C-alpha cells in the first residue's frame, strides 16, 4: 500500500509537525510506504534536524521525503492521498488521480477541534468536479471523530521516563540545564502574549522556586522584555525573585516530548504541542492559534467544556479563568493564584484525561481502518 501525504507550511510548525508525525507512524506501525511532500523543508529541519533542506528527496525514519516545488513532475499517485489541512494539490497530480485505476482514496486531514459539529462532518465525502470523491477526516476527542495522533507505546514510554530519575538526569545533561532542586518546572511555548509579564511577576513573587524552560521561539522577546536585559539566546539563564529562566534551543520533536514529560506544568500552543502536552499527563495552559474574527474562542471554549468534565466547580473556574486570561492577553495575577489553590486536583485530572483519551483508537489506526472499509 502506497500513501502520499502533502504538507504546505502555512506558518509556524504545526502543519509539518502533524504530517511528519503521521507519516512516521504509518510507516512504523502500519507497514505502508509513505511519500511526504513538503513545500518548506527548512521549517521541517527545525523539528527534525536530520532533514537536509537542500535535497529534493531523502529518506528519514523510513519516510520518503520530497521537496514540493511549484514545478511539478508527473508521478503515479499512491493508493491513498492525504492533503494536510486543505492544502491545494498540484493540478497535474489531481488529474493523474482521476486517471488512475483503481482510483485512490482522497482524504483531507482537517485541523483538530473539540467543537460538536466536527463529529457530524467527520468522514463525509465531497464530490469533486473531476468525478473523484474527497473525504473529510477530522481528528477529535470523541468516538464520532477520527481520534488523536498517538504512537503505540507512547504512554509506556512516557511512564518509564517519568518513573526513572536517572533518565531525567541524563536528559537535563543533554540540554545542558542544571535543574534547581525542589523547583516547580514549567515549559513555555507560546505566541507573543501581553499576559506573560503578569504571570512571570506572579511566579517571581511566589514563596517556592520556579524554573521556566523556554525553547527559542516567538515568546522569547516577551520574556526578554520582562527581564529588561539583553537579547536572550539558547543556553542563557536569568534569575529574578523566585523565578529562574533557562533558554533552550528549539528542540528536536522527540526531545520536546521529553521536556513536556519532565515538567510539572506546560504552556503550549497551536495543535501538535497542545496534544503532546495532553499525552504528558501534566496540567497545561493552551495558547490557541488566533483566528480572524475571534473564531478561535469557540474552539477554546469547546475544548474547555470537554476537558473540564468531572472537575469540581472551583477547579473548573480556576482552569477557565487562567486559560481565558492567557488567551485574552489579560493580567494573570489573580487567575494564577486561583489556579495554584486548585493545583492538586488539576494535576490528578490531567493524567486521568490523558489515560481516557489514550484508551481510544489513535488517528493513524483510524485512517487505516477508514481506508480498509472504503475498499
Ligand atoms: O507552530 P504552531 O503554532 O503551529 C500552528 C498550529 O498547528 C495551528 O493549528 C496552525 O493553524 C498554524 O500552525 C498554521 O504550534 P504546534 O501545532 O504546536 O506545532 C509546533 C511543533 O513544533 C510541534 O510539532 C512541536 C514542535 N516543537 C519542537 O519540535 N521543538 C520545540 O522545541 C518546540 C517548542 C516545538
């Protein structure tokens, strides 16, 4: 079985982060041959430094990676074609799909959302002008959706890592970070955010110590402004009050997972890091990708509604207040202290949510099942 996955990097790393993860898992766990077509190999190389952006084709983790140029060379389409996030496939490739016998299965892999309408749209076909059907495949958190990307064995790997202090110590050495004894560990990955200063003020003023780990990225300028010092770079370490800030390089994707597993609390963004933080089983703070006309607020509320089920009223309120302040760029002084009061319950809840979600069919397996039912 041959699969083609197309990825157009709109901005940031989510598009390539998700399609690369899916491609790898299909090869490793479902023994399919995958060609991954990517229009921006330099973004790809940030999350997977083994990728050489100068090469037109290369193999990594068993996935055939191809540069997707404007100039398209005719090829025989695969048995399954996945367009990532409604990216526009080359016209010549679509024509070749229509001419192929048997016809390929054409899927549009959509963005992750907890909104209710997703369940009703998942798996629906849409007739194209060339007579091909295109199916909408929606990831999601309920049984009516295509599930979530999760490698088999991820939970076992994460639990083993978290249970072994020696592995964690090796990881910190690899990152050249000296863990502060007894400190609360927080990782920070976010878009620019006006709320950051008030959160950092709160952390610096706490009685206990916090170590904040920040991979290089868009939020770093805001950290720099708050510290009021010179430009921050990977390897830098600054202390203010009870807060120590460690700047990390942008990590390889699997190392980033380990960072999430190592921290007590993770601030994440977009789609893929948001999901990986859930698989870490630790409490998190989501900076959702801002959309025009505030469309992202519905998405945020839909997730909060699902995620907060089973929480006591005060814990639920604390969670909602913190996430809304963060996403609205509001002062977080009050919501952070409210969150602290509920930290224990929210921490237990994060692992419970993770295990519930991990008990469902993962997205790669659901895609393969969809294809088998379609034949
Ligand atoms: O980069 P993002 O903001 O991507 C976004 C979202 O996917 C959004 O839905 C989409 O519409 C927009 O792009 C265009 O956030 P995301 O999805 O978390 O992707 C980040 C990827 O980078 C993820 O795969 C994790 C990875 N990563 C690393 O590999 N190393 C790191 O050090 C860090 C911080 C992240």
